[in-house]
């Protein structure tokens, strides 16, 4: 090889390396976030992008089965952060779809309230970090039900509901848990016999002529504002957000925690097993756990923060019911159980039967 051709070859090699480095740099400038819809303050994304000189690409899911299906279809190597609910966390861990966290890269973990630092669904929080938390409960029209009992009977007892239209939630474990609680088995029932009894109750409820259907939390609130239903199942933060944005429409609409018990849920940040940018994902988790950012997040989406350091910055409305339940109500809260194996199959069969019959 002549000096000239050698020089050209070296130059081409250097150019190829430079191009490859440039391509890698461009790829590394993006963080892929897979989240629930309307569950992030855009200004937080802008602040993270500015601080780390990256672009955050957001994708959205409307249900946990949808999220899991996309992970199994290749999303496990396409997303850097996912935000599942607590009862799905063990399933994601057991199926190998998520990776352990490197806690040395998340110093703001110390900001978490103790109860969220060691959740039952992920002992030691080895894989997940709490994002927001809340509760499910009954939303109802106080003019239609001026003496409404603080009970699931408002939905499940025909004598209490009367001839008023109502709905239940499309999340099978939430509606089955509510039925279990009403029957005395506890919201966190996890045995087939309790589910069978709950399924029978749901079928009987479904076939009442005033039942309007299985509806998600936000559409339920829209329906009750329009008078389509008079009672239904929803989430406390969604209720408060709608109430704050449209106070006149909610003058006669209230939210209750049934005394038989209901769901306390925790949504968590996790990193998929083959995330393209795990280092940046850890940076994002740590960023969300900052005291001011954590407060900003809750102040925007109206849910309770698991971040103790964020409390002084929270809007006062987030430090009282319905977002922060009373001690009496909190004693009646339970996590939705995580199901696997044969139990999961039995539950899915029963819920499919409830929906289809």
C-alpha cells in the first residue's frame, strides 16, 4: 500500500469511526418513556430535556394488558422507562421483562416515604420506584343519593341503587375486588371461591336494566357530569382534577371510600430488561424523585406523592381528602393482589365470563 493510499484508508477509517460515534451520540440523546395518557407535566419533560441535553420521546398506553403486549412484541428493547401499576410489577419481574435498578445511581431514593421504599409487590424495591399513588372509590350524585351509605351497596344492592343508572370499572381486578369487598371477603381477595362468588354478583349486577356498562375512570366522570349515570367507579385523583377544572359541574358530585374496603394503588417507574438507554433511565428516575419535581408532578396530575421531601411544595388540596384519605379510610385500603400461574388463568376465565355473558 502506497503512502497515499494508506493516508486515504486511514482517513476513511477515521471518518467511519466518527460517523459511527455521531450516530451513537444521536441515539443516546433520546429517552423513550412509555406511560399512561395525561400522566406527566409537559414542563417536567422540558426541564429534563434542558438539563440533560436530550429529547424525551413519549408513547402511551391505556391499559396494563396493552402495555405488556407491546413489551412482549419488542417494546422491551424500545422503551427506557415504563410506568405500570403495582399488581403488575411481579408479573413483569417474573417474566424477565424488566431489569434490576442500580440504586447507587438514584440518590434521591432517600426522598421516598418509608412505606413506598419497601412495597409488598417488590420487596426492597429492587426493580421499581414509586411514581404516584391513589385509591379507587365510588363517585355519585348527591342530589340523587342524598343519604348514600358509605358502602359498595350503592352499586351492588338494587334496593339502594333503585332505578338510577350506574357503571362499574373496566379493570377486572378492580371490579372483582369491589365485589369481593362487598361480600365480606376483602378487596384483596385472592382465592378462586371468593372470585366465583364475586363473579356471580357481577353477573347479577350487570343484568340489571339500569347498569350502563364497564367504564374506565375518566369516562365515568364525564358520564356522571352529563347525567348518563348517577354512580360509578373511578379514581380519586381523576375526580379531583375534574372537580378543580369544572367546579360548577361537581357541586353535587362527591367521591367516597366504601367502608368495606377498596384499592390503594401505586404506579411505579421501571426499566425494561433491554432498555436502549439504561443510564439515562436512571437519571430520569432520580430527576422525578427530586423534591420540587415530585411536587410539580403531583400538583399537575392531582394524585398523591410518595415523595416525603416533596410534601412542603404540594398544593394544599393534595394533603387532604379525597387525595389523601383519612386515617379511618386508610385502614380500609388494600393493594390489588398480583396473580400468576393457575390463579391468573382462573381469574381471567371468570372475568371473561362476566364480560361476555
